[in-house]
């Protein structure tokens, strides 16, 4: 179905409580569409949508489609990648002949309405880089529409409905969702093995990123990480005429020198990094300080600098906006301090992300680094088991929770006990507890003044940190 945005219709979202789905639902409502939706359970996001005037039903059932037939029938159903044909609402919509599209297809149709569209892709760093680019456009006085994969304090949530011709969005590769997008400016941060429940192998993943790169507008720009292996295999022959690489070394088109870790821009600022961004095209260098730590965030910032510089944003606007950047939700988010223990929440759920987060933490001078980790999906844990064990060994103490199943059944013969034993076999401290309450008790008993405690993973392990700080 091709949406005519000048003729609003009734759109029903299956899985409306998701971080991206909820933002798209509110975007359509702001344009005069009738929006309804459903989710498996009530949640804070569901209540937020209801408060905004969107009718949301829980749990999902066929009646959520048929209940509107008499007075305001559903014209279009939008569903997430997690929804399968046996979902009762999906089946009811199919039986009724209602047009359906994925979340990514809707995002692509919305993006096509904007002359300047920016899509940020990559195995890691998408949310942070999307937020950085968004902050730069906001900092120059623009009013972009934004769709980001986590709460971003500067916009008060995960989306923003803007007033100008710019749309900035995070582009996920899972189920090839990003192939529904044809942006003016595309960003590829990195390409690694992940989502192996969908992709066959790394070669399959690279082929999809190549297709994404080929969909960037011919007169637009592709920004891509210079340290991606065989990067020209991704870029050679694509229609886009401007390709800009970024990285930490001088062989990139935009690169960093004079890097300083644990930098404080002011006495009350959190520790971050400082560097000079340099351009091989002869543009004047920009001195950058960002209040978030780690080499991975230098790379994220370089990608944001390369993209916004190519789109005409001035050096001072870039510098000033990044100096104010404080991160997105669950990206090394400082939750508080308890008995001298600094508690942080981080979304890292892939070995590369874990290494980057722990390396950043190691540069900050804490006595010991504790990592309470919840693996995310059985397929990822099994496919990358040895890498997870090696990456988590970068912490002084590791505590594991049960695997967060997400969309998967437990039928692969893998568990957190398997990962615990791998880490112990490497000679590192690791404990496993089957419940959050046992993890909390262990941490309260053993963490000491001067330690850093990171709750890590894409599941729900951050709840323990909030519980500890609230004393519950």
C-alpha cells in the first residue's frame, strides 16, 4: 500500500509499545491519521500512548482488528519484525484482506516525504550516532523530525516531530529492515556478525549492507567506517557519487588526532574524550570535546561530524552541539552512586560493544569494574560464545543472569551456565544466579567503595540497578 499522507486513514499497529513503533504511531497521529494499536502487555510506553489519545489494547487478539469494522474499519496494519503470521491480529487482518506493511516499510514511506533524509546503520553505535546527528541539527537551529532507538533527553523521548525538511532515523539491519529506506544521506558505522538467527553468515550481512549503500541517493552522500574490512567491496560501483570515510587513522577522509581520554570540559562535566577532527579535503580542523567516554564514541562522533559537515553544517555548530551531548538512554547511563559504588546502565549486547564499554570504563580510574550481564537471545549467545567470554573477561568481576529470550524459543542447548564456565576457563571471576534478587544480594554484599558496577545487556537487567538505588 502506498500511503497518501494528504488523505489520513485508520492505521493499526501490532506491537505498538516498541520503542520505534510508538514513535511512528505518534508521528501518524500528528498528521491526522486515526491510530490504534495493541501489545502483549501493558507498559509505561503503552500508558504514554494512551495518554496521547491513542487507543491501545492488551493483549493481542483478533478482536483488536475486527472491533472497528462497523464504524471505523482498519485501512492499514503495521507490524514489527517479531510478529509472525500465526499472530491472531496478523491472521485476522490477512483474512479480512486489510493491507499490511512492516515497521520498516512505514519508516521508508515517511522518510520519502523529506528532501533531506539521514539513515544511520551499523552493527553498533546506531542510537548514539543518530542522537549526535540529531543534536547537531537541533543545535544549528533546525527543526528535524527524528526517530531514534532509545530515549534521547534532548528531545524528551525517542522521536520528535519537526517543522523543516530534514528527517533523521536509525536504520536497523535485522530482517533487512533498512532495505526499505532510500536516504539522501546514509551512514554505515561498522559491519560485524550479528542477528545470525536471520542472516546466514558475515558474507550475507555484508551483502545486505552493500544493498543499503546502493540505495543512498545518487546526489546524496554515504558516510562509512574506514576500518570496515574490504570497505571498497561495499562502496565500489554504487550510484551515490560522494563517499566519505571516517576513522581513527589518517587514511580516512575524516579522522581524529590529539586524542585525550578522561577529559572534562568543565569541573561539573562527566568524564569524556577530546580530540581534533581533521579533513582530508582541506577543511579547517575542529577541536571536539564530548562528555561520553571511549574510542567507540570518538568513532560515533567522527561519523556524525562527517555526515553533518557534508550536509553543510558549520564547524562551530558541530563543536558546540557535541560538547553538550550527554548520550542516549542506556548508553553508559549513570544511574547513581550507592555506598561509594557508581552504578551505570549500558545496552551493550554484542562482544564488540562489550569490549568497547569495558575499555572506556577501564580508562576512568575506578578501583574494580563489575559487569552484571544478561545475554540477549540464545542464537547470538551460541554463535558468539567464545567472543562473549573473551570480551566479558575485561571486567574484574562478572555476574551473569539468565539469557533474555526476546523472540526466540529455548531450543539451542545454550545457557548462561555455559558462558560462565567459558569465562572461568579463561581464568576470570564469574558467577551465575538464576534470579534478579539473588544477583542484587550478591552485588550489595560484594561491591565496595570506589567500584564501578555496570548493568549490561539489551534485556531487563537494568531493573536491578534501579532497585538497588531505591532500596527495594
